[in-house]
């Protein structure tokens, strides 16, 4: 199932880029990020509430909390810079640069998490980097 979820994530991420570019027109990227964040807040807690997972909130450990807060900070900064880029840049240029995060995440997963890597994963990451360079050059 993870592959289907990942494909849906990619589909919605692509839609996000187009919708965000239209949504940021005439306002600052910071305001756009704040509005988007409120929407996501309601959706995320709504899912937790309606799926009956509220009882799991008490199981969040201190370590979970620290790393989720750090992840939230990284996400927030990513969105702020993404919207700043969309304010003046074309989606067709901004999105591929943003997707360099895939290659960077692969590299960090190897260095920090010590995840195993195979040749096709390395080649794929290099192709993402190469493709991004071709698109933005």
C-alpha cells in the first residue's frame, strides 16, 4: 500500500504547486503559508478525531515530541521558502528545485539513519539532480 500512498502524495503535491501559485497571487507568501497551515491543522486533527486515534496522543514520548517539533519547524520553513519562491518564480522551475528534497532525503537517510542503499536508488537520486539542473538551466 505504501506505493499507492506515495503516488497519491505526489499527485497532491503537484496539485499543491498549481493551487498555491494561484492562491499566492496578490498576497505575501507568509500569509499564504499561514492560511494553508490552519487548513492542514484542521484536517490532521479531524482525521485523528474521527478515526478514533485521540487516545494515542498520550503515547507520544518526549523523544517523539522533540523530533516531531523539529520536523514541524523544518516543514514550516520549507513552506515559507516555497511560497516565497512561488511569489516570483514559475511553478515549472520552483517545483523541480523543491523536489531536490527527494535526492537530499536519500542522502541524509544513508548518512544519518544508516539505511541501506542500492545502485538504482543512487542512480535515481542522481537523475533527479540532473533533471533539475536541466530544467532550471
